[in-house]
C-alpha cells in the first residue's frame, strides 16, 4: 500500500507515537493491524469516533488513550493515509503460567489470591507496570516483618503465540532481630518494667529458643499501644509517645528501636456525668458503673464502661449505639471530669432469619433452639444464646451467624446462621479377648438426629462368651413446643458368668423390662427429668459368696433353695441437670452438673435406691479455646431401705458401681473395688462308714476358711476425679479441630462397700490358691485410691466417636491389673 502521508499521532510514556498535523479531516476508513487475540469489533468499540466523523489531532490522541485504557495493548501507533486512519497495535502477551519459588512466609494460595485481585492470573493479558508494583509491595511486606535482605523478582519468559510464563522468585533471608529497645523520657517506670508489657523482645539468648526477638512492624505498633495503655490505666492521662525511630544495622541483621515519651502526672476523677438517651436504664447503668468519683483515672475501666453500656443497649435492640467518654481535663488540680455520651440510635428489628449448611437436619430442629425471634428487636444476648443452644446439639459441629442490614432501611437486619454438621450417629462396636471373658463382640447403632428430626433412636446388641443383650430406645426432645421431652426404652439381657473361672463370682441372670422418661426445662440452663421402669429378673446358678447373705435371705425360697432368685422391681427416677457448656461434643468452656436419684417402690421385691452426682468444668486457657482445662467429679452411692424377716435390704449386687476402664484409664475394666469372698466351713472327721469309708461333719463357724476372687464385684459407693489438659492436636488442619481432641489426663478414684464388715473375717484363715489371688483388705475403706495418667485422642469419625488412650498406673494395690492401651468405638470421656 502506498502511504501518501505518514504522521505519528502522539508520543506517550509507554510508547513512541508520531504527532499528527493540526488539521481536521473526515474519516472514510479505519484499519487495524497487529490483532491476534483481541477481536476487531472489540478494538473498534473503544474508539471515540466512527466512519464519517470529522476528527482532529486531539481526537486521534484521545483514541490512543482510550485504547490503552482497555488494557489489551502494549504499544499503539496511529497513521493517516489520506482519509484513512491506520492503527498498528502490539497486544499484551497472555499469561500462560504462574510459578512461585523460595517463598515461605507467604503461602502460594495467598499469593495467587493477591495476584488475582490485580488481574494477574492465567489467561489474562500481562501488564508489566502492575508487576513492578507487586514486586515493590512484596518487598515492603518483607521489610515490615523484619526481613530487610529480602528480594522479589519476576522472571518473564516469552512463548510462541504471544504468551508468557511468570516466575516469582523470592529470596526471603532471615528476619532482623530486635537488638535493643530504648525508651527515653521515662522516670516513673523503668525500662525493664515497661519492656515486660511489650510483645517485642530484645536480644534473646540462644537458650530462650521458645521466645522470639524477631522484628515485626505490626507488633511494634501494637507495643506502642500497650505502653500507652499501661500509663493510662495508672492515671497518667497526659502520657504521649512523642516520636519513634527504627534504625537498621548496616548488615541488616538487627534493628534498634527508640521511643521518646512524655509521662506527665496522675489525674483523679472529679465527676462523672451522662448525656444522651439511657433508654430508661439510668439507675441500672449507674449501679453497674465501675468508675467512681475520687478514684485514679483508669483507661481500661473507661473502655470497659463504654463496652458494658453498649452491650446493655444491644440487649434491648439498640445494636448500633455509640458510647464515648469525653474527658474535661483540669491541669491545675490534676483532675478530670468524665462525660459519658450515649447515643442509642434507632432500635433495630430482625426481618428474617436464614439457616444454611444443614443438609441432614431439618430447619425446624435448628429453629426451635433459637432465642432470637423474627420480628423482634435484635438482641446480641439472644443471638449468642441461640448459637450456644444450637452448638450443644451433639450432631452440630460449628455454628456462625452474621447480621446484614436490609438495603434502604436503617432499622432492619437479616440474620444468617451457618451450620456445620457432624456425624449424628454412633456405631458402637468392639471385639476383645481376655483370659476371663474369652472372645466378646458388641455392636449397636445410635442416631441422635434420626432422619433429621433431632430425635434420638438407638438399637444396641452385645454378645460374648458370658452375656447377650438388646436395647431399643427412642427420645423426642421436643415432644411439646416448650421443650418437654418424652422417651422410652425396651431392654433384654442374659448374663451367664457360670462358664468363667471358679475364682470369680458366677451366676446366670435374665432381665427384661420397659421404661419411659419425661423431661421439663426450668430455664435455658436447667432441666428436670423423671422416669419409670418395670423390670423382671431371674437369677440362677449363682455361686454363693459371703456378701450375698442379705440378698439371699430376703429372696431365697426356703422350700426351693435351688429355684434361684426371681424378682420384679418398679423403679422411679428423678434428676436435675445444669449445663452451660458451649458445645454438645468436645466442649471447651462452661460447666455441667447433674444429680440423679433412682429408687424402687415399696411394693417391689427389692427395696433400694441409687444416687449419682457428676460435675464437669471446662476452663479455656487461650482465646481460641485450643487450650482448655477440664475437671470432672463423679460420686455415686446406693443402698437398700426397709427390711424383711429381720434382714435389711441392701443394694443388689447387679446394681453395684465398678472401677477401671473408662472411669480410671490404665486399669482393666471392673478390676477396682471390693472382691468376692467365698467362705467355706471347716470339716470334722466322723465315725467311719462301712460303705464310703468315712464321713465329715461341719466344724465350728469360727474355724471357717475363705478365699478372695481376683476381680471386683463392685461396691455401693464410688468417687472418681479426672483432671485433663486439652491441647491442640499436632499436624491437624484448622477445619478438623472440632472433630479431633487430644488431652493429657490424670484419673483417680475408688469403689468401696459401706456395708462390708472386715471383722467377720478377723479370726478366719484365707486360703491361697494361686499368685493372682489378693489378700483381703477392708473394702469399706474409701482411702484405697487408685490413680493413673496418660494421653487420650478422641475423634468424631463417620461411624461415631473413636477413643484411643495410652495410660500408666501411678497408684495401685495388690490384684489390680493394668491396661496401658485402650481403644473404644462409640465412647467419649
């Protein structure tokens, strides 16, 4: 093509352009050269003129700026051939790949997200000016965390078809340490005293490896606030940090920080006044006010006062209140008059509450736990209480909520609750083998959120060499709208200890029955429960031991001594529970206290009662609750009431408490507590029998002999204490923190029999059968405390809670057997 006239339009900073002559002409044609990826139509749409328009030098120069602003081109040149305008363009290369190398302080995901915000991502055109700004910004970030030797460079590799690969190369280097912090101008408090307040540490010796003296700009800024607060909290109202300097050593390995301060003098509070609207809560606000006339000014108390008033206003729906304290300082008297300005703003109401994330649980199950209602005013207390109540549900792992203003309305908000569910069922299973029980197997399924209804349903089946059992249960926690619960169960068990060692108490028991329970909420944290059970028991083939003498006397039919023990009991129960736990599973804060009483009615074949008390307290040790301290106390006692034929009723041996296993880890299950005593009469030789040879006659009971079983038969009293430090689980991702728990524990306790009388055996002789048989001790003495310590890991798996414990016995007595490692499915401590 013959170019009759060639004139550049304009020179810009990013490319050289020829300046056109100052004249106007009518555009008859527009030609664009150099397009590869950008469509012709897209380029023409950015031009400020069309065919047939009259243009000037200014119009053409403006077109160049317009094309540059589209972000597709690196170089733009414009020419004129008669009335034809010709654009020669060089497109920006397309980013083909982005790679990071050498970065440790900043993760790849963070870099990718930051670059995407600047349109530096695969498939986008490359703007080199932005790349340079990113290099400078990253370098500045490293300087802010004390890495003054850090370098960031971007290597651009050009590829065919106008593509490029980007490689961000990092040389982070080591962070500079704080070599010295100097505070100038302080006379009241020494440097050492002030440096205990700050988070930045200076010149740490090598053996203090758990403490870092790394310089970080943000940490230093926070330290300025800490020092200021330290003075304000002690009445130095005029304290000021006049200036600060951070000097970097020539080798960039150390920094020196200098603060110049003015301390001033202490000020007392001369008066406290309120202005604004206290929404009718004047007397209450003044009653809870922690500030008093005449006391030393305290900045922390002033802030606490403002926050307390704001929280109080939020309880009544004033969520956007503004509370600020205006000091009127008298430098002559060194006093300050405080004026607390309260602007409650408009009362905010809730338009709608949305629930999301509950894929299994029905909406109404979540909503019935809400204490913040739609249409009511917004209350922060009600929102927090709603969150806690939802989190107490064992099938909910985590709950978050946020409030969103309704567009165009300043007194309405929508609330969104986001639910994260966790497995609501529990698959209980176990297979074990022991020298006494042989091979055992148990299996069961419990569903605490049956078909998303929030109701609990369960079926448990257990079978082993010596026992079989089946239990069906169902509970509706909201049988009525006001939270009255109703539940029921059917149970059957067949226990046969006759096949076990003769050194263990032996009997066969069949038991079946039905029960129902009902619960009443007293308030948000307290609940009463009542229940009734009917059970039928048949015990036969019992290996009599001495502690059964009362049980035998009130039940055994003298006319049929081999008929066993048959009895029907009608049980009534009552209980109280108080809970402020923040979660249903794996709580980290709050307490739980429960007290229960179960007793048979006077028309039952056995008359007894049984009480249980349990208290747990969780104390968070860190703000994120990853560290927490747990205490648990469990007490139990049972006994009989009334008498029959001159024999007092006692607690049936089938209702005894047991120790070891779950309640004292490290000991074998049911190994702690009183042992069975098998008492036998001595014999006296009689007159020789001509057929059998001889005959023996029972001797004097004072000459009886006895032996002791190797395993516990349980007792009627129990006391257990657990101290547990809950720690972060190593190598665990943040999203799994609420489903896995690691703890270090100490368990201690004992099981004893208050009715045991060791004097009955004082003059008798104990037989020795083997080395496993312990010597007789006073089983009524509660001071035989056992203790263990260890580590436990619990996981809420899809099949239910899994618990792994590794324990070591600290204190034990003769005959106690240890179980260092235990594994359970369906059990949490």
